C-alpha cells in the first residue's frame, strides 16, 4: 500500500484521538488547511459557548442563585481540555452538586434568599462565591 492510498489521519488536541482527516472541517479561509479540533469537539465547544451566550443574553436580573450555580458547573465541565467521558462528567457534576447545594442554600439563606428566587447575576454570583469558599472547609471535615 503506497502513501497515496493510505488514509490520512490527524490528532485532535481536545479529545486526543487520531482520526481520519475528513473528521476535521476545512478552515473558513479556504484552501486545503483543516481545523485543529475534530468536528465533534468543535461542535461541543460551540454548543457550550452557545449555552453561555443564551444565559448571558437573558435578563440578568431574572437569574436565580441555582441557575448561576448550574451554569457555572456546565461551563467548568465543558471548558477544554475535557478529558472525561460524558458519563464521568455527569457523575462529577452530580457529586459536585451534592456538595455545593447545601452550601448554596445556607449562603442564600444568610442573605434572606431562596435558591430559585430571581436575584440577578451579581447577587447570585456573590452567594455562589460564598458557598465555593466553604467547599474546602467542608471537604476537610468529612
């Protein structure tokens, strides 16, 4: 089998899989150059960015503490390089939520808020930061 007949492959730096060259889209500027990331990884990051854009384009005053916390988890889970499988990401998210949820509820109650009450991005981010500050302390005691 000569080099002309052998299928070309390329390594995706995101998923770290060697894939056929056809798994990489052509660059927008034309020519024969290919994207660095495979189509699947590129689609996933575009989807994550679109979810972030939708969140931030909504009325920021209508966001709740719970929505900001969930959005933060989603953004963290989909920020490259993602090395976990979707199942592992789901398990990590559930485990993290089980730790963060009671801390969020306590921090929100300290401000006279509920988790689902629309409070806006700044107030929700402040409650989330207070809850996040408690995570190492909570983990060390268990």
